[in-house]
């Protein structure tokens, strides 16, 4: 057999016999590497160790230390879980598992009764036994008939039905470990012993194929890691995430209320409204500097507009539609601002002299999501975006991308986010416009990102249906990535609306159109931000910025004077003059995440001072300051949105 050549990460080229597997290549590099290998990576994709390598491939061996190893480990743990369930409940039928890029995996089973917490403990214990057995995973390529015969002989009717989902022509592979076999593409670790630690998290009912007319299956969720230490760290993070869950914090701090009477549509309570308005006012305050003009289009628009924009076809089921009072009148509830902004653009002739035109809008938007898919503020039916649409000359796109990055940096700094990751999302399966326009737009965006000095990732197929986008991800304190800012290039709408401007040459041209948001939807942003801060908003955004706490009744009057002075300086302040101990008042203010407690006792009364205890300086001795200086300091810090 002739040799093929494999390129290694260090630049070396290795000659191996044709048909060599990833694991065999690893063995050629070194026995230690082969022992630790859990998968291979070719062109950014994880591949199974048992898969043959093609000539010229650039191959990287993934070991347990690689962050991507978790994915392979968790997918392998899925099989181990299914094996454990079959050992303990032989009548159970297996359906399919799923492990996405999160740290969870799941598998669905058809069983006689739902799993109890005790069942999960037994299954987890059985999984540990299987892990300890260390049986190797083997991969077999079979024909469709062979797979069908095997699954039928095992009585796995659900799995047998899943076999028909595999498109004709695609290779069909089985993975075995011990006596357990599953239909699967892989990749898998070498043997069950490489699954260092497992933990089952939860079980819940789930319809087969997510279809309510189908039988209810039982889904088990679990997680797995290369080591117990990593698993413990992960479980700690889950606990912390529960403590910070925005739905819980939102109730504790009286920010908002979600009611079954209006699924996915938050009731903002007074304190939540302060935060909401604080964000809107902040973004709005930047509009003059960045050249935006605020507009407001109607909430109810005739269907014709959405037919022009393409949303009527592509987005129909996600919108609310009404019959108007006029004969045959069909109205859509605004679900996005772009069609309205296109309408404003075309109201009169536009010249290159007024471009770029940047229209911004904070209107409420409504999307018809199924109530089962809604979660707190993170997934809603009613939302507002810090939305804007930029109409510009095609040559201006790059400078608009730069301007967007500047705006974004300024906003994220005031909110205390550091470190962003930027990627361009490319053409999805279903799209409007011409592929050539897409390619060009994707290229323009990626170049602009790089020229702005950022590394540019690629999110393949994740663009909107009307154009590619730049997505900005931030990490929260729990290490979770959130996409916040987006800048989308629209290759469809300007053409569909027939938008034109008179260019420098006196002729008509089609403007480029960009959709941009910095916070994204305010609701989703609030969900993230509450969890990121645990409800400890920066001073400028806190619903109550200062609590004035008197020590005894003697300072009640002075306390009121302090409150009034701070209020006059534009501070959101409350007076706590109750007949309670100071420690109690301070603790209560801390639980409400109030940034500063201004203590007033006899000394403060005598000297005209306050003693501020700041959240950020907990435990440090607080020094009294003159009331006027304190008010001035706060006024200034709030105006500057210092974090
Ligand atoms: Zn598998
Ligand atoms: Zn838009």
C-alpha cells in the first residue's frame, strides 16, 4: 500500500500508510499521545479516532486536556447512560441522545413509568460501573439493511424508525462498547474509562420527535467531564447560576413580573422600569455623537409592507396578524423595525449628501413564540431592541462597521464588560437574494472586522435570511458566551423595496442597508445582565442608589435633609428612619443590592456630614464626608456612568 501525507500542527508532515486511522496516526507521533487521544480535529471539525485520514489532511490530535474533549466525552457518556438504562430496565427502548456545545447531554427512552430521583441514582451508579469496565468503543460501517436487521432483532423500534431519517447515500455507522450498540456518527473516546466523571442532572417527559401527537418519552439530562475536578467546578457553576437566575433575582429585587395572563410579556415593576429606562436613556444619549436620528413607526402595519420586506413569507408564523375594520384589511403587529425604516427612507428622494442615514427606534416588538419555549426575560413574545438601520453608500460600509465598534466599546465599558469575540455569520440554508451578493457582503464584513483590529471568527450558516452579520459575543461571570451586539448587512431589503438615492454621478443607486443593535433585545440583555451582576447594577443604573440610614430618632430630621440634598443632586435615594438597629438597615439595603448606605448619627448631624458605606468597599472602615461634597461626588459619578 502506498503512503499518504498528514500535516501536523507543528508544521511537520508525516507519511503513513493509506487507510490509516486518526488513532494510528497518533500512535506514529507517540505512544503517550495515542493513549491520551479522545478524538481528532480536521479543519476545525472533530473526527472519530477510528475514521481513516485522507491524504493531505491537516490533523490535530485532541486529548482530554483540550476544551473540545468535553464534547466527545459527553457524547460517549450518552451511550454509557443508554447502556446503564438498558441494563437496569431491559424493557426500555432507546430513542436518541443529543449533546450540543453546552455541558449537558441527554437521551430519550420509552419506559413504562417516568424515572424517579432514585432511578437516576441507580442509573448513575451503573454508569460508574460501566466507566470502570473501560470497554473500548468500536466503529462499524454497515449497510442500511444490516442496521435495520440488527435494530429489529434488538426490538428497538424507535431507533429503527430513526434509521429512516438518515439520507440515502450517507454512510451508516454503529458504535459498540461492551454489549451495547447504537446507531451513531461519533466521534467517541477510545474506551469508557476516558469518561472521567459523570453526573445525572434531571429527568423530564418529552414527546417523540417533539410532536405532541406522538407518545411521551422520558428524557434524562446529564453531564460528564474528563476529571472529577472539572465536574465539581461545573456543578459549582450550576449552583451559582441558580442563585443568579434572573427570574429569581427579578422577583427578589422587584424588577419585573412574568404572568401566565400574558405569556412572555414582562410586567415591569417600578424598580425594573428604572433599569429599563436607564439603559434606553444611555443608548439614546449616544445618538448625537454617533449620528443616529430617532424615529417611531406604527405598531400595526398592513400586510403589504411585510410582503414587500419578505417577512410575510419568511417570518409569517412568528408574527401576530389581525383583520382590520376595513374590508379585507390584514394587519401585522410590528415584529421588527426594518420595514418601517425602509418606508421612511423612501418617503422622498434621497441624495448621497444625506447618507449615511441612521434611523434608531426602541418600539415594543411582538413575536408569536409558543408559550412552552418562553423563559423569563431571556425568551419573550414582547421585547424592545436598541435597534437602528443604517442606509449608506456601499463604500461607506466599512466606516460604518468601525463606528459600530466604537459605539459598542463605549456601551460595554459603562456596563462593565471586558473582552469581546467577534465573528461573521454566513449564509443560512434558506435565504433571500443572490449567492454572489452574499459572498461579497460576507467578505466586506470580515475585512472590516479585521481592519478594525479584531480577530474575526466565522459562524457558518448562522446569518439572517436577508444577509450576513457581524456578531459580538461577551462572556458573563459564569463563563457563558452571549451574543449581544449584531450588525447585519441586508442584501435583500433595499432591492425588494426598490430603495434609491442620487449618487455623486447624478444617477440613481441602491443604498447598502445595515441592521444594528448593541444590547440586542433589552429583555434578553436584562436577563444576562441580572445574572452577570447578580442584581448588583452599577451605581448609574441601580434602581435605588443610596439609602440614608439614621442611627436613632434624633437624626430623623437631619436624615430627611440629607435625602432631599441627594435628591436635588439627581440621586435616587430612600430614607430609612425606622426604629431599627443600624446593622439591620444595612443588611436589608445590601440584600436589595443598594450600592451605598449613607449612615447619619449624632456626629454626622453635628458636623453636617454623612458616612457612606459602599458596596464595593465592604469591610473597609468608612470615613465621614461633608454632605455637599458627597452629593457632588455622586452627581458626577452618575453622570459619567462610572462603574
Ligand atoms: Zn454516539
Ligand atoms: Zn432590522
